[in-house]
C-alpha cells in the first residue's frame, strides 16, 4: 500500500472539511416561501377558508351559556361530573386567560369575568396536526382542523401541543353523561380526544355553526375569509382585531374584535 | 410389514376422526346453518345488490367513513335507482334496517365478529 501517514491525514482532513461545509450550508438554508408569514397578506386567495369573528364588546357581561349549550347539545358533548373529566368544545374565559401577556391591572371590569368565548382556533398552522402520529387530526382544504375519531389512538400528543387548551380527552365512556342524545351526530368513545369541529357537518348542509346561530345579537360571525366581500373580512377591515397567542405563529382563524 | 393390519386400521380411524367436521356438516341439513335476518321495513333495494352487500358491506362502510370524514364527500349516488343518499350508518342504513339487534347483531353474532361501530354511532336513532 502506497502513501504515507501524512498523505492519509491530509485526505481525511480535506474530506471532513468538505462534509462540514455541506452541512453548514444546509443548516443556513432559508425557509421556503410558503413557510413565511407576512402580516396583512391573506393566504391562498380563491379557495374557501372558514373563519370566525367574535365581537368582545357584544359578549362583555352577557350570559353566553346559551351558545355553549347549543353546541354541546348538537354534538353530544357529555356533561362530566369531575373537573378532570370535563369535555369542552366551547366555553368562556376571563380576558387575561384568553389573552395572556395582554392583560393589565386596569382591564375593564366586565372583561375580568368569564366573558371571552374560546374554542378551537382552526389554526392555519395547527401544532396538533403536526404531532398527531396517526393523522387522526388533520387540516381540511377549507381550513377546518378535523378529528377522525376512527383513527385516534388516544395518545394525547395533540392536547400537549395545542397552546389554547381546546382539546379534551374522554377518560371514561361519555354516553351515560349525555342528557339527551342527538341521533344525527355520533357520540365519542372512551379513549379518544375531541374538540370543536367548526360544525363541519352543518356547513356541509349550508348552515352556520350552532354557536353562531344561537347567538342572536351578532356577537359571533362566521364566513369565508378568502372572500373580500364576506362578513368576516368586512368586520376585520373596519374594526381592530386580535388573535390568541399570535407570537406562537399558529395563525388562529378565530378573531376577536376589541 | 409387521402389524400391518393394526397400522392400517389405526390410520383409517385417524382419518375418519380428523375429517369429522366435514362428515358432520354433510350429515346435517344446510338449513340448520342459516339464520333469518329481519327484512327491511321498506325500500326495495340496498345501496348495491343483495349478494354484494352481504359480502362487502363493511368495505362500503369503510369507504363512506373515509370519504365523509376526510374528504367531506357526504352524498352517495346509488346506481340502482339513480337517487342520492346521505352516507350515514345511523341515519341511512338504519332508516330501512330498523333494528340493529335483529339485523346487524344477528349475523355478526353468528359469524363471531364484534365490530365497534356502535361504541360511538347511535344504534336507535328513532329512540325505539
């Protein structure tokens, strides 16, 4: 075998330097166009993209339980006894819980009560979908983040991943805790995760979500955000709006007018 | 061959014993191995013809499940009558096959299969 120890070391050193250079380059590669989010620029014009706008002024100091009941009744959401077992699709929180880091000691009195309706935000970049090992939760083309209960294995990664606490786990069989079963919608079984589905089954029939329908004063508005003339876009263009935990980059599609 | 007679006799007895299930079924009339399912309350045909449904209804239901949940396609075009149907186990299948106990369970119990559809789907949508 020809070549000295010196030659061998030179070749080895050169190869290592080359490899190191390559990997450094791939690390420094910029994010692709689609990954970047530019404020004020709507994504994907043309397709339907469902979104909701909540007018906090109209919600403040009101009893919202009617909206929550409408949703929970239609979707066979059980009323569990123990706090740990509670299943929630839509509920209300004080301003500071819904918008952490945005509250201060002078927040108006009504907003200190449980007055902000919260639900699944149907994020544009949903962390729950990224972590689901079976793709039981997935994002539809119209933006709805759906659950396929048939595929859910109950690992609860999505519950950990969701920064809004929108997901609940069925620790026990929910059937006995449903007061009145709606025969048009399935129940869930022990061991699956569930959450708001933006009333995908009602949208399919051309209806608005149950909470929007139950809300008579227009505090909740639901429409296609990709349509520049939609109710949602009109409101967002004329009023100041915020989203929950915007810093996380999940891009929620439930907007709050303040 | 030593003891040839004994060996052959033993083999014949052994063969008769291991083929016993075949003899037993042949001896019994096939009527004993059939079950009677409840006829649908109305409707002249199913989503496909009877023989196909009998063998493949689970595939149809799985296809419906995936199409409804994952693709949002909720309408089934029935080639037998040209009508459109909502792809729903509780609200379309059970609309005609009115009793889960007398239709689904009857055959599933006979075949020894336990599908878990009814853990979530409502088995008596009309509250019977």
